[in-house]
């Protein structure tokens, strides 16, 4: 029989205790939108847990079926398993579905490497939870100056514009292959949100056209495809006509990871490399401005 060790902690807004729970009793959040990846960041987490243990307890809630559902701590659970630990420190909270969803999303949005498709699904889940809370608590009253709409509330919480939030949520309407193109940064957020208005069969036809023409739709092309779809006029011929248009050549400078790596320590993550490059460019730009102002 597993034992549960407790110690009192203080957390803003409520009192709780930390328990050591078997990792076998911890279950993932339903439809958890954030993937647990075995990457450099995860390896760093595993190494840290091996050396110091889990420094921040996970948040869980009891399941009707038995065990506990993870609200925040899916990556920590995976790291504990990889580190060979049988238990993980958690805080058990009684949360309804909407409260659990909001905490789950907020705790993961702080991470650096989140795919657009993950952010899209997370925003959708949180907005639906906020909307349901609003319906119960009159948070979405349409009277002027009273309460925020659910998308505005989500935008306020995430420091995104309401329009950007809406565009991300539209990504959930894309078929998986098109979502992958967005995650791979081959299709931008704005054209992708326009494409999301195409019917699933039209999206499948578009994916086939992208592969055959080796062409990614621009914003203008995506808008025209959307307009034709809404008018019921989109077919294989006019889609091919739009996608086979010659785009203006854009002068690009491409720096591959292989080229950049020799200038940075091996321990640097892609994010650290990008941040360093941007700081150097900003310094160079300010220096150029100062020289021109003399």
C-alpha cells in the first residue's frame, strides 16, 4: 500500500499540503494540448530532478475513477519516470472542469517552445472555459462597459490582441497536415487562419495542390481561396490557377543552424542563440543610428 507524505506549504489564495504520490496514480489531463517532448530542455529537467528532486510540486485533482488527474506537471511526471523516481510531489486541489482547464493552460503558456497548433488548442479550451464561467457568473453581459467578452478576457490574460487570439483559435479548424505546415513555419498565422475557413475537403485538395506545385499560399492567395469557398465556387481548376501563380522573388538571407553553431557554446539552446543574435543586431542598429545622428 502506497503511503502519502505531507508537508504544509503556503500558496497565494489558499492553503494546501504537498504529497508524494506514485507516478502510476497520476493520469494526463483529457485532451491535453501540449506535447511532452524528449528534447534538450527535457534532458535538462531530468538531470535537475536526478540532482535535486522536483523543486516545484505538480497540481492535480482527484479522479472519480481513482488516482489523480494532472493539471500542471505533465513534463515533470515524464522527467520523474525517466529519472527512475516512483513518486512525485503534488498539490491536490478540488477543481471543477473549467477551473482545471484554465490552470492547465496558464501553467503551460509560460513555456518558450510552444507550437502554434498547441497554442491554438489551448486558447480554444481556455476561451470555452471562460465563456462557460461567464454564462454562470454573467461575465459576458453585452451591456456597454460591464464585462469583457471571452476572447477579450483571454487576450488580456495572454498579452495577445483579441484578433491574434481569434486567429490562433481558427487553426483548430485546419486539417492535421496543414497544421503541421503552420507548426513548421511554412505557413504564417494570418494566411493559415484564412485557409481555415475552407471546407475539410477543400483543405485536403489544397494540401494535395501544395505538394504537387511545391507552393505555399500567400495571404492574398489564401484570401482569394476563402472568398471562392464562401461563394461556393472553389474547385480544383481555380485552386490550381491561384496556387500556380508565380510569386515575386523575395531577397532572403538564410543562416542555417550548422553555420551558426560554430560561434556558440554547445550548451546553448536555439532560443539562446536567437536571443543573442537579436541583442547583437539591436546593439549594431543603435550604434548605426548614433553615427548617422552626428
